[in-house]
C-alpha cells in the first residue's frame, strides 16, 4: 500500500523554500505521493481556513517536479468547476509529461460559496458541472494526440451518494477525506452497492486521513482515522490495507494556519510513522 502526504501549499509560513523542504522531506522519508490543495480566489470563507499566500496547485506541482525525482505529485482536490475543462486537460497532460508520468489528479466539486461567486460559477450546479467537465477532460486526453496525457489516474473526492456515483462512473479511485473508520466502512459498502447497480467496477480506495500523534490513546468513538498514538495510527493503516486501499494520504494539517510556521512538528510525525511502516 502506497502512503502519501498532503502538503500545505498555503498559510503564513509557506513560501518557495518551505515548499521545497516539504517535498524533499516527503521524498527523503520514502513516501510515494505528495499532494496539494486548490483554491483560486481567497475569499473570506476560504481565508478563514486556508489564508494567503495560497500557491496554485498546477504551478506548485510543476515547480516541485523539478526538485524531486521519484515521488508522485497530485491534487487533493482540484475544484473542477473553477477552470475550463480543456485548460485542465492541457495543464494536467503537460505536467504529467514534464514530471515523467507522476501526476495523480484528485478532483472535487468544491464548497466555498463566496469563491464560486467571485469566479462567476454557479454554486448550485457544481456537481453537474463537475461531471460534464470530467467527461470533457477524459475526451480531450483520449482524442487529441497533442495532449500526450499518458495515463493520469483521476481520484474522486467526496462521500455523498452523488460523489460515490461520480467515482464509479468517472474515476479510477474514490478519495474520501478525513472520515472516521466507521463512516469510511459504511460509505465503502455503499460504493460497492452503487457500482453493482451501475454495472461498473468498484473504484480503488485511496483515502486521505488525518495525521495527529498523541502520547495517550484517543478513546472518543468519533476518533478520525489517523488520530491517536502511533499504535492507533498504524492500526488504522492496517485496517485500510485490509479494506483494499491501494493508497493512503496522510494529512498533518490540524486546522490552525499558524502550524505552517512550524512545519518541523509535522515532519517529525511523518518521520515517526515512516520508521514503523515499511515505505516502498
């Protein structure tokens, strides 16, 4: 099972030098995947959680491709309605080629209503637009040889029934974000039911989970996967592997933007997991 890291590409402590160190740390520890988030207009609803500077994902990943050699690069998640689908198809195909085939395109419908308004996009239609755009992106990769896309896996985020259907119909993997183990199992069962109803293969499981190490066990029944002692976190990874996960993304950002001023805390947590989990 491949283990990756969600790297904060935003916040007061983030700059090119820190992004470089993040990439080199992730790759140096043996993790197989590095992913970043997506926002275009840092409207008040976005800034409350992910303040500026916010580095655009395609630009950031293109630069990080030049300072890394092995680690895969991806988005968790690209907000599909924010950009024309042919532009996304072109940028993704070019980034995949320039990085030596290392791109994973994680996608979602978005949640920031004010950002949609700033970009002139209809918030209520974001799911429908996402489905249409994903079909257009796939058609562009398939039909236009000059895109030279190769095979770019699409991971579909979200845990609603609409998101699960989207994963079955339009994705290689389902990419749920920060669910509790119980909720993940329930939604995975639903994914399998929908795949059977749609007569399509069940997409791979590639969840993004928290990474927060504690000194004592977390006993809350609503404990998110990836939160707790090292033993609990390793147990979560074992369970995800048993559920069929091919990839798991660790997210060390706890929600306080000032954490970006102290990345060494996250790096130490990643090093602790890496010493106990065989990375390949």
